[in-house]
C-alpha cells in the first residue's frame, strides 16, 4: 500500500499506530488501566477469591491480561485458555491440561481428569508455587462448564494453590452472583471493571499510541497530528472505548480526516462516432432554442397554484464528516498531512439545529396545555447556562446517574449527626452496593476529607489493617453494581481524582463487624 506508507512516513512513523498487531512495550497508565493491573496482581497474590476482569468489547481486557502474564511473579505458573458457548466440562478440563502443557489420558472421564489436575496442583504446592489460569471470554461458558470451573477454584482447591482470573463482558458478574452465593457475609469473587476514557484520557491515549509507533522528536514529545476538534470527534464516535478509538483514529488518519466511503465509479459508455456527432448537434439546437425563447412574454392565463407544506425542522444534528484543522490548539503539528486536511475540510457546511420556540414546539405545548385545561404560555427560548468543565481521571463520558426513585440516596452523613457513622452504614441494606474511595491511617484526615466534601453522600468507618486502625471512606449506596459503577464514573471535583472500588455493602458491613 504505497499511499499508506507515504502517510506514515510523512509523520515520521515506523508502523501504523492503531493496528491490532502494534507491539506495545508499556501499558497505558490512564483510564485506571495501570491501577487495575496493580489491583489484579495484588488480588491474585494475596487473595483466594475469583477475580473477574470485566468491561465492554474493546475496553482492553485482553491486553491488560497479557501484561499481567508478562509480569507474573516467579512463584506463579500462568496459563491462558479461551472459552466458547460450545465448551463442555470435559473440553474445559482438556483445555486446562493443554494450557499447563500437561498430558491427559485419552478418553478419560471428568473424574479422572479432575484427579489428574489435583495431582498436578499438589506437585506445584510442594514447590511453594501457585497456579494461575486466565480464561478469556468467560461469559460465553455454559452453566455446566462454568459451575465446574468455579468449583475447582473455590471448593476443590486445598491451600488455594489454584487461582482463577475470568475475563469477559459485564454479564459475567451476573453469572458469578448466581453461581457464587456469599459465604459468611463475603462474596467469593472480586470484580475489576475497566471504564471508558474521558476526553483528556482519549487525547493521552492517542499520544501513547503515536509514541509507540515512533512519533518522537528527540527528547521532547511531538505534537499530535490531530487537531482539538478532531480529537473531540474521535472521542465522541468511539464513546471513549480504546478499541473504538483505534478504529476511528485509523480511519481518520488514513483517509485524511474524511469518513465518507469512496463513490463508485460511473460506467463508461462508448458510442459510435456518427452517433456522438448527432447527439452533439441535437444539444446545440436545444441550447439555441432555449436562448431564442428567452425574450417571450409570460403567459397571462390563470395557472393552478400548488401550496407546499412548510419544511419541518430536523431535530437531529448530523455529525460533521469533515473537521476544520485550522481550529486546532497549540498541540497540533503543522505538517503536510494537517495542511491537506485543513484545505479539504474548510468547505464543510454547518448544519444549524432548530432553535426552541419553533412552530412544532409551540404546537406541542399548546396541545398539551389544552389536554390539561391549562393556559398556553408563550414560548421562550431558554438561556443556556455556562458549562462547567472539570478534570476527571476516573472514567469517560459520565453515564446518567441512577434514578433517585430506584435507590434514594440520603443526605450527606457529614450533616446528619443523629446516628454514628457505624450505625448509619449497618442500617443500610446488605444487598446494595457502594463505592469505596480511599483508606487512611489518620482519623483526623478522613474526617476532614468527609467534611470538605459534605455535599456528597460520604460515610466512613473504622477497620483494622495489619493490626492497626484503618479508616475507610465510602460513597452512597446503590441497588446494584451497574448503578454504583455509573455513579463512580460521574464523580467530580476532588472525588474524581481517586480510584473508586465497587463493593457490596454486605462485605463492608462484614469489615465493620470484624473490627469489633
């Protein structure tokens, strides 16, 4: 592809920065990816729980699991396998044998395969080592295979030699909730969710991919080949998901910013020469006849009038397919690529959105008012309030907060002094979820943090960490894990700089009672 090579060479790149096979030496540190990797390593090392690594398609779950396998401790034997809807319990055990490079008896029963695995785990345990299995697409497993895998990790696992990491979509958590009921107030699994990127994280991710492909200028970082508006467009079209960012950015890079498909070539029609001469002569005669009749007087006869309805204003705003590179900020590299993109996009036509107070809006208001026997108020164009921009590092494009009617969040505990923090938390429903924000050894610092953020539904409680007092701050209570994740993504201000951890209130209340 000469054209592709020319574009990459013009930018000083050694490879396509957004291709699936692009080698990455480091993991992107933004969007909680580095923190999630650290949490995954800690959980596998110090906990016997099943770890569920979940996120939407293209969120980077497989890549994070790859980096975990690269950095595994020396006392860990890490293997990977992939699940499917057709995986039976027997096939699952055979896949585990292949992953650990073990021979398994031909035509062996499930009991014989499990016994052989137990002997292998015993041999590994005698070496003071652990076995870690990563199962990709675990959400596709059938009930029988999934139950077998959970039983191996939680029941038939003496001294927790076998550690299990399940990688899949968010539906995997529902499977674990159904298959792994809480024991002694604790869930036997821990979930790590990978959120989407916000706009700043999307910009940093683009730079991370370009730098991995060789976009450097000595010791200083080169500017991005995308303008500010193009970056915003990439973030909007991809919804902040890394896989979508790669696809949209690659399309924009290789098509000079345009996302329109190429128009099909018109078929060529060949005519005999004498036919072509006749067609040309006929065209000349028609043109002369039109010019000659231009001075005729208009007819005065009565003509039928056709009344067309007024065009209705469109409420949908199409996404512009061409961006103006001239509107970029100082982070834009002046290169032949950007100059060509600016020339090709400067002619894009702006599409105006219909303003409030149009005929359709007024008619709808009048109809609703007549139905309720209310006076019709004149339409007033609302004045848009100024947009407040905050720097967030937790998630991208905050999803809507959970409905208040479904999970009423009480007023801030900092203002409610009728009950102690401990009693307030224990009074909440154990079936709900909360967001753990931070932990600290200083009670005064935690109380100051809660008071400083008194407008948020914060609670704090005391537990023990290595025999010493440890104070933990949590945020709100929500009916399910999805609602808690949505609230964590919408944190703002000082809370947005933290690394939220979705936990069940049942587990939190267990920590409080254990500290007594």
